[in-house]
């Protein structure tokens, strides 16, 4: 469902990102590219993507992240995060849409002042 979920286009196509975000060739989880978000003291380096969904349906958002305090979630309030990794770690969460919900905005971001995080192979299934 996500477009450019592994950033394999070599750019941030389909994602709305902070000016601190870019693609990188290292470290990656798979493929050739990953997201690099350089969180600063005033910016959490968030990338979002909005997709069309079915109402009253459960989806799984998942992906691989590397870094300190990396969050994966949806703007409806759900998220999962890691306090720190040495290498890529899998994150996932279940998201249930509302009765009249037709779109969903998912995100990945770091935490203020924690430095660069990496994300790769994001997926929304259901």
C-alpha cells in the first residue's frame, strides 16, 4: 500500500519529509537505499505518507529502524518505538480504522537531539 516503502527510488518520492531527511546507501536493511533522518534539537526529522484505506479495517504497519528513539506510527495516535538499537530492529503496530475513515497517515521519525536515525522496508498491510 505504501509507495516507495524501501526508498528504492533513491529519493523521498511519495513521502512528505523534514528538510533534515534524505536517502542513504549505508546503513541499509535491504536493497540499495534507506531513509536517513538527522533529528536536531528543534526537529524530529519526520517523514509521513497518506494512503487510502477501508473503513473498519485492521492494518499492520511495520518496518526496520536503526537509531535512538525511533518512532513508527499513525497520526491517529498509535505508535511503537525503540529506545535505541545497534543495527536494524523490527517495529510493528496494529492500526484499526474508524467507521468512516478513508485515509491514513503513517509516519517515521526520530527524537529531538538524538541524531541520525535510519528506516527501511516500511510496510502497511491488511
